[in-house]
């Protein structure tokens, strides 16, 4: 069975002292949870947070360079994350795809570099509203997964976390229904099972898209939903911890 994870994507929010307070509050409240927590703050705060993180509260980057090393001003590499012992990194978030033009082949490079450095990618996939309305959401998600994981061996797949994030639900307040979310998660599991075998049951599949305390319990009760990737609701310790406390 896949382990349970609730990850918080803070995006470009929180000044240093606010971020520290929020991280401390999450640490304080995380003792009695029966899931792993991954906090993905702005990259500037990663090292400081990682030094005080504890078992079952880990940190992750929100992005990484597709390049290995060299003259790429403003970038940081997977190897640099490894040198700081950062265990997770989000890859392929829809905001990176739509606002920064991140391509499937860059996402594939990033995932390979992360795995080479023993960092677990939290790979995001999901369809737009237009794609769902014309009924191609499963094809889109399958295509994203196949391209992102191209060239990986079954032995590497066990280190990956996948977040299904329908683009139309991210930051909009509109959540996928439990039926829509479970149906896509089951489909993703099937795609992984067909391609990589039984290891598919060990891969945490997270739901992301306006997940909040009021809907987390219902979503997390679904058979193939192993937790969540949380944006807006991760910016307050109480709402994030309440979501992380939503496993029955
Ligand atoms: C996200 O950006 O990954 C996300 C899920 O955001 P929100 O929870 O705000 O929809």
C-alpha cells in the first residue's frame, strides 16, 4: 500500500519571519498525525527548514533546473538539493507549465536528475477545463505521465510521488468531486500498473486542487487517493494540519 502524504505548496508566499512562524506551527502540530508531511516553501528557506525538520515532516523544493551544472543564471540543480539533503521536489506544476513554458521533455530531464540524486519528485499532472469538456482528460493525463517518466526503470518508479491536479481546480475554489478524483486516480494507477507492474500500488497518488478542511476527509477516503498537494490552504497552520488530520 502507498504511504500517505500531505504536501503544502507555499508557492511565492511568506516573508522570512512569517515563513519561519508557519513552519514552526506546522512542526508543533504535526506530532499526532498518521501521514507524512512535506512542506515546499520558497527555495530560499529550504536549508533552514530542513535543519529543523523531523521524522514525518519533510521539506521539498517547488522546482529544480533541468540542467546539471554550469552557466544557467538563477537556476539551482538537483545535485545542489542533494547536497542540502532535501528529500522532495515538485516537478511539472501547472503554473510552471503555463507561466514559465515548462515542457514535457524538461520535466522528464528534471525527474531523471532528481532520481539520480536520490530526491523524490512530486510529479504534477492534470487536464484543463477545455480538455475535460471535450472528454480527453484521461488521454491528456496519460500522455503527461508517459512523457514525464520516459526512460525510467521500474526500479526507479518507487521513489516517485504523483499529484493529480486538474488545472481547473487549482486556486479556483472549485474542487473535483470525489467521483471525478477517484476515477482519475484509479486510471493513473492502472496506467502505472500496466507499464511498471505491482510497484504501482506503492506510489502515493495525491489529489491537488482547492483541497480544504471541508473536503479533505471525503477525498482521502477514496481508495486510490493517498493524500493531497495543498496550495492556498497550506498557508495557515490550522487549515493545513486539519487537512493532514483527515485520514480515517
Ligand atoms: C497547487 O497549486 O498545487 C494547489 C493545489 O493549489 P490550491 O490548493 O490553492 O488549489
